[in-house]
C-alpha cells in the first residue's frame, strides 16, 4: 500500500493508508468471508482504498469509542481507527458480499464520522413489475444478443456508476458534475428496471447462454434518457482515460457493444429495423426520427 501511495505521488497518505488497510483486512479475516481483496479506486487527487469480502453483514463501528468510558473498547474499535485516519469512509453491500472503503487523510481527523456511509447497492432487479405493457411501449428486437459481452459491459457500467456516486457523496464541491451524472445514471437505471423483457437477459445469464433472442418493450420517451446516457458514458470514459479516475476505462469492444446496444434502443424507437451485432462493427451515433 505504501508503494501504491508513492506511485500516486501521495507519500503523505502512507501512514493512514497502511493503518486503515490493516484494520479493514483484520476485520474481514475475523468477521467476513472469503474471497478477500484489496484495491485502490477513486481519483489521483482523492484516492480511495477498498477491502472486499464475501459477507453481506454490514460493518458495526463503536459510535462511542471517542468517549472516555470507551477508550479501551475492542469491539468496533478498528472501524473507529479507520474513521479517525480518513476524510470519509463507508461500506456498500453487494449481491455477493460487501466493500468497505476509506479515503486516507494526511493527518488524524479531529472529529471523525464514526457512522460512515453504509448503503445497499442497486441490484439487477428490484422485484417491481415493469410499468410498460406490450401494447403501450416500443418494441426493441435483438435477434442474436451477445450475453457474455453484455455481462462485461454491465460490470463496467456499474463500476462507473459507483465511482461517480462516491465522488458525489464525498467530494461534490470538487466534482460538481458527478452529482448531475449520478442523477442521470439513476434515471437510466429506473428505465432499465421498468422495461418489459429485461428478465429475459437475466435468465439467459443464469443459464450460461452465449447468445439469446431478446425482445424489450420500452416507454415511448425512454430513448431521450438513452441518448443522454450515451453522452454521459462517453464523458465518463474520457474521464477514466485521462487517469483522473483510478479505474479501468472501457475496452474497444465494450465501446462498440455499448454503441450498438444503446444505439439500437434509439434507432428502433425511431422506426428502424434491427441491426444485428456483427462483433466488430463501429456503429455511428444514432439519429432518432419521430414516427
């Protein structure tokens, strides 16, 4: 961890980073489940250290550990140490475990946030019935949908969404655009969750299929959100490639798939016939035509 901080030219964070990692890894070993992973995310200006494990049990800090009668407490003390050596910390409960993160500070924090920011990640499905019915919405057909590419794209999409959300939570003043982009990600997520047919993709994933014939039915005005989302994802990708975000930018294939997948939502909403995925094509920016 010390070498990683020095590579980021943040030697001032070494002590707090090492202390925080030590406490979080110890907690994961004692109270979590394997696999355990340590990684650095965030931005070069605001690096964030994360410890992942396979347990969905949320962290339980001792909110009184700074009180004189609790100074010798052992339960929850590690998280308190993390709080006192970081600008912000929190946890995210995932479908298959959790991520506990912190942003190391260059000196001890006098008034730490012992509660942290703990939240549950949006799952692939909310369990709510779709609001769009076949007769009311627009039909989008994907005759041979590449499931494996969708899975990789979805993972990258969720990573970018999470990065923007955490930047918005911890550094809205430094990254005001992060809040705007996060709100648009949320709107897009609502459209996806309420789209008829999205469960077909999930079933194909569970079945281990490589391709599937997918038919989606979206709200008539959903294409407007998709058009905005295309711009947002391009902006986020440029942000990653400028190395301001410490996460991988999308690959060429992911960008081609994204252009095709989202582009078809716009094209077919305007009355165009389905364009099949050919694996290597570069899809031009779609133009929507009102039918």
